[in-house]
C-alpha cells in the first residue's frame, strides 16, 4: 500500500495526471458542441467556460511533462511556470464565468 501512495513509484500518479486533462478536454468538446444551440448572454457564458476548460486542459497537459527537462527546459525555467500561468488564466476565466452567470437574468449587461 505504501508503494501505491508513493509519488515517485506509484502508477496512480501517471493515471491521475492523464485523467485530469482528459476530463477538461471532454468538457471543452461538450461546451463547443452545445454552444451552437444558444445565443446572447448564455452563449457569452459558454464562451467563458470554453476558455476556462481550454486553459485548464493546457495546464493539466503540461503537468504530465513535469519540469520538461527532457526536452530543453531547465529546473529554473521549467514548464511549471507555464502550468501556473495556465491555471491562473483558467481561474480568472472561471471567476468571470461566475460573474456572467450572476448577471445572466438581470437587466445589466456584462
């Protein structure tokens, strides 16, 4: 059981690192597919969710490669910077989607 929970040797690490971006990729595809059925404020809300899912997918995909030292990055200038930027943009999109949702039924334009 200890080997299963050890970050360096557990097969769960790669499975979870792969599952997270795949979940957001599926969400991205679903948002894009249902976007064509809506107009106006709901479409703007979905556009923000599309951006959220895209940046979260990209950040999660970069997470699989860890530092990226195998293909030219160094420990100081690693892919973790890009991961962090992706997650920050993703969080900003999610907050903005919440703002759009809050003003979805009101008279105020977002």
